[in-house]
């Protein structure tokens, strides 16, 4: 599986609104208790939308994302070279946006990297 294929898999789960499967894909570091309640609504907003997936280098993520992500241990960052941008819309050109997800690669498997403080 490539990073793009993994991103497309995640995008499919987002469109389906399959939170249990999405949550299982998250590799969390220092996430606070109850983090799911804060993250789930962001992902729920993509349910039923049209989506497109693009792979970008990790370092091209927005600064506000990198600020948190770079608090991960060095060995994790060394295995996080890419991210996916999932762009979404309601199909009518309104209610559109995107979500960026850092992709952690280990043991030939991918996960969504999330880091809390």
C-alpha cells in the first residue's frame, strides 16, 4: 500500500462516517483524556461529502499543525515523512475545506499521527 492508497482508505472511512475504524487508525502521543470527543466532530464533518486526496511532504503541513506534531519523539518523526490532505465539499462548491493528516509509517503499516500537549 502506498501513502496515497492509505489516504484514500482514510477518506473512504471519513465519507462513511466510520468513527470506530478511523479511531483505530490514529497513533496518538500525549493525547489528553477525552481527546476522541474533540477530534470526532472534525472528522464527522466530512461524512457524506465529496473528497479528494493529495499526498504532501510532512514539512509542508501548516505551521500550526507542525508546532504540535514536532513534539513527537524523534524516532516517530523520522518515520513521518508524508501527510495527506483530504479536500472536501458538499458537491455544490459550498461548505468546502480540507483536513491535513500526518502519516506515521512503521513496520510497513500506516497510521494517522496525532500529538497532544
